[in-house]
């Protein structure tokens, strides 16, 4: 879902397809652990969508952060709506 968010942001900034492709490849070669949603994550994301009126993508990211007790680094102010999230990167 985070890669989806990266692509969306780059497309919104009108980056060309080659630039977007190069950035996606770059992200996958970073030493990150990619989380895979399961039933619990999807159920939590539905709750978050209903309670906080977030998009599906944002709700899945939020659910992972809440369930896995992760801090979320983002500049997306929508995540501030979710009281259970620990968010940094936003002033």
C-alpha cells in the first residue's frame, strides 16, 4: 500500500512513467520489510475507514501501524485523524 501511495503522489506531481518506474524499483531494493495485509488488517482497516473517513489505502496503512505497534512517518495530514496512530513527520 505504501508503494501505491508513492506512485499516486508521483503521478499527482506529474512525474513521467520512467521516473516513477525507477523510484518503485529503488524502493524495492531498500532494506525494508514489506508488510502483507491479512484478515485482521483488513477488518481493522474497515473500522478505520468508517470511524475516521480515510481512503482504503490510508486505512490499510493505519491498520498495519496500529496492529503491529509501528510509528508512521508521513507528511499526509489525514493520518492525524486516527487517534490510535503514532505519527511523526507532521508539524
